């Protein structure tokens, strides 16, 4: 199994785990795991949820952190990102036909700061 598949499988295992679990990063994947986590922490969130990590964000990270990210690394990071998004959006899978559900209710009360954060007020 190649490094990309091993890293994606470990990421999926981590995301699907219930509670704390030990991370098993495959040999040679430590830097890619670190890079993905750094990029993931700065991920944009849109109205429909997390957005994909872009090539521009990867290039900017490479420049800022002085990391020589090569095309093969970018391919692995994009595959890990797709695995992440698949897992996140799988949890929000559509309901079967004919089944109705109430919209989720936030536990955070609506306030001026939240509106400013959402709509750029201030």
C-alpha cells in the first residue's frame, strides 16, 4: 500500500473513532501529517460547511513555512483533504426519501458578536 492510501486510511480511522485513539502515522508520513493538520486548522468554513483546501493555500503554506512541498506531496495533501471532507459530509448524509427532520438548533445564543462574525459588521 502506498503512502497516500496509508495516510488517508489513518485519517479516516481517526475521524470515525469514537473518543480518543492513538494515531498511527505510517513511516515517512510524519511531515505530510503535520502539513495537513496545519492546513486543516486554517480551513475556510462556508455556509454549507468546511471548504476544500486550495492549491493556493498549500503554495502559501510552503512559502511561509519554507517547506519544499513537491507535486507528489500536494497530491497526497489533496487526497487527505478529500478523505476529510468525505468523512465530514458523510456524517451529514441526506435522509431517506419521505423522512422529515427538524433543522439543528444551535446551543450558542444569537448575539451581536455572532452576527458581526457571520456578516462582517462593526
